[in-house]
């Protein structure tokens, strides 16, 4: 231990404090970056949600009312035909009526 260490204790503590400060800064830097990222996501959330919805509409556009009605009618017609096919052996008259109903749409 030299006389300068006794006279200037800050000078001997400076390297230790620099190591401690650099460790604190090194651990705080990712937290600061994460905080900035979270802030940007919160600020731009409406824009990001709009872009996500637009991308989803490009992938699978919504059907119009007419398209929904047509697909529902097709499903119903196919269901009636399937029921008619099931009833073909046990009740052929009922199956013929169901096929006629399905043919009308």
C-alpha cells in the first residue's frame, strides 16, 4: 500500500467502480432495448393490427351474402342426397322424393 492510496482513496477504488458500473450497464442494456421494443409495439399496435387484418383478408377473403347463401344451399342439397342414398333400400319412394327435393335446390 502506497502513500497515494491513503491520500487519494478514490483513485484506488476507481478500477473497481468502473467494473461494477460496466456490469450494471451490461445487464441494463437488454432491458432498455426490451422496454423500447415494448413501447414501440404499444404505440404502433393499431397500425400493426390493421396490417395483420389486411394480410388475413388477402389470404382468406370474406364471402359475400350471396356466396354464403349458395354454399349453404349446396350443403343442404348434398345432405338431402346423402339421406336419400341411405333410405334407398328401406324406403325407395321416400328416397325418390328426397332426390326430387334436392334437385329443386
